[in-house]
C-alpha cells in the first residue's frame, strides 16, 4: 500500500518532468521569438529584451533555468503583460476557476448520481425514459452551444441572470450549468448502467433473502458497489471541467485561468502558455491521484501493490 | 386448478427420425452475419447510420451543387434571415413593390415575386433624431420607425404584412459578411467530417500499431510501452492539442495532426488488451509453428480477431474528434478563415447572437445531430458485437 503510493508519487514526478520538457521545447520550436510582432523593434531594443529575459542564452541553459524556476515554484515573467509574472496571472484567475469548477463538480455528483439511481430503479418506466432522453441530449450538445443558448434565453431574453461576470451570486448559474451539463448526463448514464448491473448480482439477492430492509439493501449493498465506476471517472471529470472552462469563461467573460489561457494563446504569450499548461497538468495529476486513493477507500476489495499491473 | 384437456391421439409415440433430429431449422450464421442482423434490428443505430450516410453525401456533393460558394461575400445582403414577413406597397400606377424588414440591421430589402432577395432599398431621407427613415415607392411614401420597428404610410396608417416568405436566394439566409449560410454549412460539414475521419484514421494506425506491438511482444517491452501510455494519459490532452496548434499555427492540416497525434492512447490500450488474450490462442501457436513471421501473425491473425472493440472505439472517436475540432475553432485555433467548420460557424454566429439568434441554430443543430448519430451508431455497434454488455 505505502509502496504503491510512493510509486504513484514517483510516476507523477516523472510525468510532470516529461510535461515540463515537452512544453518547453514545443514552445521554443515556435518560429519567431516572443518579441517578433508587426511593429519591428529596433535591433538594440530587441537585443536588450533578449538579454533581460535570458533569451540569448543557449537553449539548454534556458531549459535548466526554467526547470530550476519551476522547482522553486516560479513560472517566470509574462512576455506580454509587462511587470506581471505567470504566477500572478494564475493567482488572479485561480479563485474564479476554482469556484466555478468546484460548483460544477458538486452539481455533477449531486445531480448526476441521483438521476442515474432514479432511472435505474424505474427501469423502462417514464422516469427512466426522461432521464435517458435528457442525458442523451446532454452528451450530444456541445457545452458552448448550451452556454450560448442559455445566455441568450435566460440572460438576454428573460433577464433572470446577469449576462457576464460573477459580481452577483446569480451569475454562477449559467456558467456552472453549461460546464457541468455534459458530465451530469455522462454520470447519470454511467450510474444507471452500473446500478442496474449491481442489482442483478447474487449478493443483492442474498441481502434481500436475509430480510434486510429495502433501504439497507439498496444503499449499503447496491449503491456502494455501483458507485465505484462513477468514482473512477471523477478524475477525468475534474480534468475536463478545468479544460472546459476555456470556452465557458470566454463566453461568460469570467476572469478565470481558462480565459487567461485563451488570451495568452491569442497573444502568443509563450511563458504564460507554458506556465499555465504546467500548472493545469500538475493540478490534474494531483486530482487524479486523490481520486485513485478515494477509490481505494471505497472498495476494500482492491489492494494496490507496487507490482500490481 | 383447471384441467388441461389433451386429446388421446396426442399420447401416441412419435416416429423416431434420426435425420430430422439433426436438421437445423435456422440457417447457420457467421459472427458477422449475426452482428449485422442485430445491428439492423436496432432502430436508433440504423437512424444514426442513415443520417451519417446522408451527411457524408451532402458534404461531398452539396458544395458542388450549391450555386453559392462558401467564400463569396455580398455585404449588401448581410444577415438576411431564411424566413421573413413581407410587405407590399402598390403606388397609383399599379406597380407593386414587395419587401421585408430586417429587424437586426434595420434595413428594407426588395423581394421578387418568386421569393428571391433583389437588393437593399435605399431610404430617401434619414431622420436620426426622430429615428425615422423614409422610403419612396413611386408616389407612395413609407416611414420606418427604427425605435419601434414599425412601418407606416405617410398619413400614419400602419403597414400590414402581406405574408411569410421563405428566402429563395439564400435558403438558410446569409451571415454577417453576406455569405450563403447553406453553402458554408455544407462546406463546414466537409471540413469537420474530414478532420474527424482523417484524425481518427491517424489515431487508428498509431494506436493499433503501438498497442498491437506492446501486447504481442509482452514482457519488458510491454511494461515500458504501457508506462509511457500511462504517462501520456495523465496529461490533459486538450492542452496538448492546443499547444501543438500554437506551434504549427492554425489551419486544416495542423488540426488533423494535433488531434491525430494525441488521442491514440485509448485505442492502444484496447488493442493491447485484446492481443494479450488472443495471443494465447492455439491458432497463434499453430501459425507460429508453421513459420509465420511476427508481422504476419499480427496482421493476419490477431488484428482481424480484435476488430470488434476497435470498431466501437473508432465510432466513438469520430464524434469526439468533431467535438475537439469545433472546440478548437471556437476559441480561434481551428481552420483559418474564410474556410469554415462547424466550430467556426458557431463562433461566428455567437458574435451576432444578440441581433440574429437564429444564426446559431444551424451549426449547433448540425453538430448536435451528428453527435446523436455517432453515439447511437456506436452504442448499437457495441450491443451488436457483444450482446452481453447490453444494459
């Protein structure tokens, strides 16, 4: 168990190192330097800028410097916002992204799982059909379409919620809804099929035969076992909620990391792109790690060993 | 209890017929015949397949048949809706002018009797303070109140609409640059589908090759190769598609490259799993004793037998490739203008959402319907290939 956790942590470090390396060299493979723009800078200024940001160093030295910076949690300066560091950009956007992301995750779990359970318990009756129709639509319609349609209907036409920003608590409704729509549907479908499968297991029959109460049978024997596949996908869900926020934050003009990321892409702000990518990757890996540990707690049958394949 | 009446002759012993016992009533079906039968019986899957075939045909032949091109602009006829309410004004000489009012850009357009948009009507006088525009039709004068969006004659009586007319020159209307929406929609389908199919094909080759090799070689090679896959799968792939797009600059080819080079991990895992179980089979040992080479065993024996799960993964990969492409185009990293994909069409429609909300409908519906179709087909294929998995 401890060996497994240590191994996982080591693998995470290796992955992070691979990501940093890959991102660094990808970003340096881009033709043109960060200060190449329509306005030609004077060569002296260009040289001074390159010297200031150590861009005239050989690539390997830049790479080592960058690695050292990342190790000391310093992602370097932004090339486009003078005086802003990538750390500051992330620190500025993080609260917004975290808040919407956490709310969306909460919605996914708090709505997706019960919907799936209701559907499974009413198999082939109207609640099941209703949930499945909604879930199918939710999986097929892209999040940005949901977002723009919701924005038009609820914000522009009906005026129930503000069209942008999070100054008002009602501003959270639409972004969270658009962000979590796909995953609510996905989790509902998954929870339904998983619970249906569990309900057919022999131990469910045994529990019923022992004369346990219906609630106990369902919650202690059925649900706990059927939620395991749901927990496994929560890691990727977190990942997708974070990357999904690129578009959602763009549409609702939320000042989160996703919007900064898209902005830095359009500005070709290479250090910002690099820094935010690494930050995202690190957050995601930690999340996936936590989910895997959760999985361990939830399912006592699984014993991770270091050599487990 | 009710008595069951059985006629006495029913109790007579039947004549034994050895040949009849051996007779198989239903024709024997091969695995694929069985799969096809189950798939045919699955209505949503067949609907999905039908839709996909129609879509592919429309994407291939649609742009050829359309009389507009996806890049031809006509700024005078921008943002024309597909369906509008026409008004008619007849002057004293009996000449009738048919026109409609576009509430988005506050213009009047002349309409021919057959329903084609003839052109923009010029106001004879614009009064910006009163927010009024005057139009002359022969000796009749019509006043357009732009604030109230009302049309009336000079004497103040309101103009009544004469009926609804479908736009015959641009069946789905035009966009903000006056380009035909239908032509762009068809061309967008072409781009989106090509990206999806080519990227999926690239994924297929990399994934099958990698997974097949790892599964077949086994041992140390397998461990190392799967570790690499594990490392790749913890990286959020959307980020990498974005990074690759930044490096190669946006454009059709780089979208394909970016999506194709990243999403093969699932395919590799599935193929490896299949190969691992299949290579223990006796026919593989038989082939090897007969001197078949490793590539031959892989290509002729192992891969054909794992084609089911590969097929299901492929049908599921295509919609996600469409999704990612539209996602990339939406944040401005997809194909370059004036080329169109469903993603760029959606983001263009979003820009004019306030004035022309209906413009969002067509690209959004196209993506969503295609998603439905591929999802249904994929589910159907999975059920048909392995009925035990059905839930």
